[in-house]
C-alpha cells in the first residue's frame, strides 16, 4: 500500500517516514508552505524526498494571514534565550490540525492507508497538538471523516517518534542513513541555523549526547567547548 | 465574545452564522479558496459578509493539486442527472476537516470562543464529513488541539442547521433577512446556477416548498411548470 508522510525538512519527520515505511511502500511526502519564516526547510523537504525516492507534494495554506505565532508573524520574536515552561510563542495556532487534515485529504485522493507524523511528546516544545491524546482524538476523527473510513479502511495515523527521546531519534536517523546535514530544524530563516532557538537547542543537545558534535550548529559547538 | 463562521457563499452557511450569533458578537467570516470550480461563491461570501458587517478573511489552501473530486478536478464531471445513493463524486476528500482546522486556527489567533458551521445532515449530499458523529469527534479534537483548550476554554463547534430540513433552513433564512438572491449554491462555475446539480436541486425543491418559486433557478422554475 501507500503512505503519506508529512515532511517538514527537519530531522524528525524524515526519520519518522523511514521508520514507519521501511521500503516496499510508495511514500507520498507532503510538505506545507504555510508562510513560515524558515522557508529553507521546504527546500530541504524536497531534497530529502528526492534522496529517498518519495513522491513529493507541496501544498500551500495561508496560516500566516492571521499571525498569532513567532513562526509566521514578523511582529512576534522567536525566543532564543533557552527553553521555558508553558506553550512558547513559536506555537502556530491549529498548525498540526491543519497539516494532518491536508494529509488526510491527500491520503484519500491517492488511496494511502497510513499517515506518518514526526510528532514527539518527550523532548519537544510543549505544543498541545503533539500529545498522544491529541493524536488519538484525530485518529477517531479520521475514521469518521473519510469515504474510506466509512468502508472500514480509513487511514491510520502513525507517530513512531511519539515517545522517543531526541537522542534516540538522532540514533535512529543515523542508523537509517538520514543525511542529517541536509535536514533543517532551525525556526529562524537565516543562512545558517541559529543554534539558539528551542529547536536548535533540543537538536544540538541530542547530537552532543549521540557523540556527533560534528553535526551540531556552530553556535552549539562553541557553547559546548566554552562549557566543557 | 467573538465567533468564527465558515462562509461558503451559499445559503446554509450565512443562515447558520446568523442563527448562531444573532447580533452583539464580533463575527469573523472565513471563506476558503481551495481551487473550486464555482469560484463565484467566494465573491458571494465577501458580499454577504459585508452585508452583515462581519470581518472577512479569505484563506487559500491547495486541495485541487491532488484532485479526487468533481468540484476541484476538471477531469471529473459534476453529476446533473439527479440525486443518487452513496457518496457522490462532488465529495472533496477531507474538505470539511481542512476547513474546520483552518477555522480553529483563526479562532485561536483572534480569540473566538465559537466556530459556526453550515453543516447539515438531513437534506444533504451524503458526505461523511457532515454527520453529527463527525462533528462530535471534531469537538473533542478541538479541546485537545489548542492552547485555549488546555486552559478549558477551547472553541465550541456549532452547527445550528445540523438536523434541519432544507425547507426549514430556507424559512429561517427568509426570517433572518438573508438576501437569498445573492447566495450561490451551484457546484458548477457558470454565469447562472445550473439548476441540475445536486446542490441546485436540493435548494430549488426547498424554495418551491417554501412558496418562493421566484427565488428558484430558471431551470428549476421551468421544470416545475412542466411538471405541474
């Protein structure tokens, strides 16, 4: 059968796609242009998709029109001072709900029986729409929402990274041959990853723990050397 | 408080918006450009929104890229031979799931506490994503998906037309002062409504039953005169 994999261009989503499918299946990669600052991730999604022989789809959706997030609204700053408690300003209202809905639409149009998500609820940014109970509720909705669901073969939502620590994700990525240097996780849209946003910090810490300091951001490497 | 109302430009959604809000509230109307054939409905949504003093938002989402429906894929014909059993080819995979997700995103960004939908499951086209159990599952998801939901004030999904017959909707629209002549329900993108697609047929039958033959399509009026 076929799978739809939401691909952000980051480390998690490509690792999830490979963990869940593992060859033999047709994989439809779905990247979303939602007006994000870090548009370089879309190029990386296309590159990673081609690297692994996926069928690439790019959908556009205008989540940036109403702002509400540091990732889409130029008037809201991306925090770079370190992780903090609560839901951070990089949370995009309804983003995963919209993305999974689009994946559901694509899955139904191409006849895919699974939707693979890079969602993680261990070493993550505290977004409400990454939690297991959220995904369970969405699975129930997917069964009711679609023609295939009515016929008892609605697409399954699969999140293989859900309960993995970031270092385990990095280790899996390395084992699966993910070209980590091509993935883009930084929330900012600079030429190089900033090393200071939540996403860079979580990733750098995991790469350090996995012994792959060479793959860390320049800022992360400098901080590690200064600290050690 | 504020409400988000999904507005299609048709008769049902504007009637639902007025039934649910009834003055006093700020209403954010949300129209969706998803590559539909019947793009005239978007102009009508803007006109109706202005008529009732709503704040108008137009979001774009590329559901037409992967086709799968007579409403978005030029290669699939819109049936004009009358209503039939089962899910018709005008069903757009995942459409309502995507639309409600976008409404949820807007509601969170503007702080709206309700989302109003024109969904109906009595005189309708048999789409799986119009049924009450679908909406209940989505309400559960909305509570889990959002920052507001975490704080116990997630937006409520309201479908005031859910269990109304189409003739009751027409009667409500007339009482609420909906300019029915400005609403657009036809699935085809012609200069005049076709009178033959499911949507035109359902609407014409209700207008006839409500005694407003003057508001029916020209084709519908001619058929009524030929039949009677």
